[in-house]
C-alpha cells in the first residue's frame, strides 16, 4: 500500500490551466508547464476582459446556458477581480443587423437576462443609428488583479509546482497507464511521468491529440487586432452594437482607457484547422 498522491500535469498556464491546478492542488500533486516566462500570456491576456452574462450570443442559447451554469462558481472563486461599477450597453443597429430589436428583447426575456431600455452618454453612441439600446449589469474583470491572485494561490500551495519557460514537446502513454511528457526546459530535454495529464492549451489542442492518438477537432483561429483608445471623458461604460459588422468598446479598468474592436475590420487573417491540414483564408 502507498499513500502517494496522484501526480497531475497541466499543460498551459492560462486561466483555465492555472484554475485547474489550484483546485486539484487541494488534494493532489500538480505541476504546471507553461512555455512562456509568465502565466496568462496568450488567450487569457489577449481579450477584452468582458465578464460575459450572455448578451453577446443572441443566436446561441446553449452558450448562454453554459455561461449561467459557470458564473456562480467563477464569481465565488474570483469575486475580488470583478469590476461592476459601470453599465454595459447592447444596441441593435437600424441597418445590417443579423438580429432585430424584437428578437433581441425576446432573447433576453426568454433566457432571463436583465436589462433596461436606456442610452449611454452621448459621446459613446449616436442614438439615431440604432433601433434599440439596453443597459445591462454585465461586468468586466481586472486582468492584473486576476494574475496576481492566481500567482499567490499557486505560491501558497506546496502541492503545486509552476514551471515557466517549459515547453511540452511530446506525450505518450506508458505500459501501466502512466503518461510520459517530453519537456524542453530551455536548458535540456527531460521526461517526466504523471498519473494524469490535463491539456489546457488553446491553439495546440490538436497537437496534444496527435501525440496520444485522440480524435481531433475542426478549429478556427483568427488573427485579430483590437486597438486601445483613451477618451477625454469622465464617464465609463461598455457599448456593443449587435449583431453583425459592427463595433464594441470595453473599458480596461483605467479611467478613459478602452479596447475598441470592429467585427470585420479587426480580423486580419482566419485559419481553419481541419484535422491534419490547415487552410489559410486571406481577408479582403
């Protein structure tokens, strides 16, 4: 008999991988392998920090229901990093929208998403350009506070080891079901054995499946540029125009600083990864 704790490897130091490690580290021995020099540097960093409630997905009830299921746990685990001190507005354009005013309101009512019909401050929106504008309580999260909180929880748990600048090169299953990872530490290549491995990577999902002979998924990746703007305004709010080739503006937690994206114009390239081959689609 042995009381050895199962050893778990987590590949990827984004918010998903680090959260898994923190939760599993309560009972097991966990090692995180992150190829960069810090955590939360890829998909967890390059986004608009929106704490989604579901308004953004009017054509996917399943996504909204998934968000509702996950929100309670996220809010309890990361309550201190959520910023809810300003309103978030969702609008329906008078022209070119994939959803009508009535359909968006029906969507919100059906899924229990709270709103009030109201316009933001005039410097954020021309009300003549939209057929509907609703104010919602949707919040954002503070990226820097999130990173600090995750690092502290990892450092405070002796069951968790964070390996930065460690790139996993390969994985295989050994006789007896141990999982063997080949790792580039930056100085040498080593192999380590684990009872379980969690793939918490984003772009390299199918690479992991290749290593272990798992079924792969058709995935789409977009190279997108979102600019950061500073406005001379004392007001703070988020504004998103639904649902089509429109814009969205979200504060980043600093006074007057926003991310500003345009649905079609912000996308430079689209990559479709269909199992073993990749197609590049150049955007006009």
